[in-house]
């Protein structure tokens, strides 16, 4: 791929939506797991991301991974090649375990930025490893790919009209790399930073977009949700599927299945395969009129930090060897299992989503209680204003994997341009696309969309003011220029 070529993020929207809405079982036809014999399971996901930054030799858009390789003396940039190997190493670890008679599982979440970076850098070694895990029949029972936003945007502060653009951009890019059939197997969604919106309209549009784009479940952080009465999730509730209910300010409702990522130090938990050992201590849980295996779900950066770089491979091998050698011992019945596989097995056993506990985004119980009369955009906004004035713990900024960082506070110099660029983009293109969908295949549309999506990358609102917010300013300028030059 030419370093200046655009990534394949638009142009096939209708075709992609038709593909992903075909709800055929993904894992059920080939699974070797017997639900009745399973006492507990563990589902581990690895999140992989490097942002795209305007930091090439002449200001070109490049992967931060490429920047790290080209500037090894800065900070932790000496880790660039170890990171690169982390992105491909499951293609070696999984066949090794399978050859030993183990039945390993892993879920993979790669941002569009990162996938594009591999192409820009010509890293065929990484792309071939990923293609093997996405496409090879020998891997399909063992690897589940999770969808995500293309450029690692955080949902609560992403302009609502762009949520679906981010989702579709990733789907189109993934299909371009690995094929339409591989995309049809992607049924779970991993929100960047585990950041779940709790504003009713943002959450509603987010879940609605996920359902329209063919997703059947998403991973949520334990403390980002609550029961409908405002209580926290019970101990057992964390280990079974829940049904996330999203109500808009107009009273519309949409739901999606949620698997719960438990709290904790993410990289250490997955790096040392703690979910496996937690699962070994759990048994089946009552759900409706059935009992189902407890599921420990966890996600971590797949490359970031010494534990993931150095300890994870041996811990991954050791955990799978342990559950494989259970025989008839006291730990028998604990398995590695991926999210969609677990849910499909439950469905085949007659456990439907209707019996999953209903949950909502955190703080929404306070909001619904405060409403005077039926929900309307005006009454919801009035209730939010009253709560923000009277309750210092109330926020509509959503919740993520951490409570000590904000992607909003102190970043007006990124958020305001981000919202301006989004409004200008939709003013420029929405009517055109509605009249002629093929507009999304045009160079002007795709160039402007690229800058719009890139500006929403969470990294530009993570490291504080300075170089990273300067990157955002530059991308905003390029987005403005792309929109100006696209006006006929």
C-alpha cells in the first residue's frame, strides 16, 4: 500500500449492512464444547491500538508504531519492535497449544488505525499472521474477532451522527483485509477504553447503531452499568449475560446483550491469565429456569506494559495446559470459551435473552427518578441540569475502565473543533449521500471522513496538553481543508 493511500473505510455501506445482518451461527456448528459438561469458563480479549498521527517526514499521516521505530531514543519507543511482535504472536501460540491437544480461545480487538498502520509500514509478517487467525479454518473455533470504532473514539464524547460512521469504517476495513466471510463472524463489540455512554440519547444511538451493524453483544465494564433500580450488579450477575436497555429522551428503547468485564488491573489480570484461575473457583449459576456456566470475561491491552510483553505468552500456555489436563479432577469442567460461542451455546440450550437480568448505564436511575412526567428531550435535559446542580457525584460523561481520567475535562481545544468538523462534514455530505449513496466512494468524501474519524481518536485527549493536542489541531486543519476543497 502506498503510504499516502486512503484506508478502505467507506464506499460499501449498504453491502456491508446486508452482509452483517445475516444471523447465522458462528461458532455453534463447529464447537467441541458441551454446555452440560461445563461448570465455568473464561473469555479473554486482547485490545490492540496505535493511533495515527501527522508526524511523518513531511507531516504525513503515519502509525505511532512507525514513529516509535523511527525515534527509538524517545521515551519507551525502544519497545516498538517488541510491540510489533505482540501484534502477531497469537498466530504462533495457538497452533502450539492445539498441537499439544489443548483447546485454546482468544478474542482480538484491533483498531482500524493499527490495521492501517501495518499496511502503511508494509508489515506483511503481522498482516499474514492476522489473516491466518481471521481466515484459516483451523483457527475459526479458537479466535473471535471483536468489532470496535475505527479510530479508537470514546463513545460518550463522539458526536452522535459519527458513532455509526466509526462502526462501519472498521467493518469495511476489516472486510477489505480479511474478506466478507470473516466480517460475518464478528458479532461482539469492544468499546474503546470500555467507555459506555450514559446520556440517554447517546447510549440509545450507540446501541441502535450496533444492532443495525449486526452486533449481537458488547463488552461492558462492571462499574459502568447498574440494575434498573440503581443498585450495583450482584456477585453472580457479573458472570452471566445481562441485557443492556437503552432508552432515549423520546421514549424509544433498544437492547443488546452485555458481557461484564470485571474490575481490576486489566493488563496484570490478563497478562497472568487470572480469569482462568478465577473461573476454576466458580460453578454454574441459575438463570431463568436453567443453570448456566459462570463466565469470567476480561480484556487488556495486548502489548502495553512489561506483564503483557513478557509474562503473557507463558501464562497463556500454562493456563490452557492446566484446563486441558483436568481429566476427572476437582477442576474438571472449566474451559476457555469465547463470547459468541458461549451465547450461542446458551441459545441452543433454550436460554434466551429474555431471561438475562436487565441493566442500564450507570446514573440513569437517578435521572429517570428525577423526571417529572413522561420522557421528552426537554424534560430529560431539565432533569440532567437539576441533578448536575444538586449532586456533585452525578455526571453524564459516561464511565470507562478508569475513573481518574477524563476525555472531556480540560480538552475544549480538541472537543470544540471535533464537534465543528463533524457538523461541517454532515452539512456538506448528508443530503448528497441520501440522494446518491455512491458519493461515499468518492475521494473528497473519503478524505474528509478520514480526518473526521482521526480527530476523534481518544489518544489526543489522554496525554494532556502539548504534542498530542497539537496533533489534533493539525488534523482538524486538514479536515477543514478537505471539506473546503470538496465543495463544487
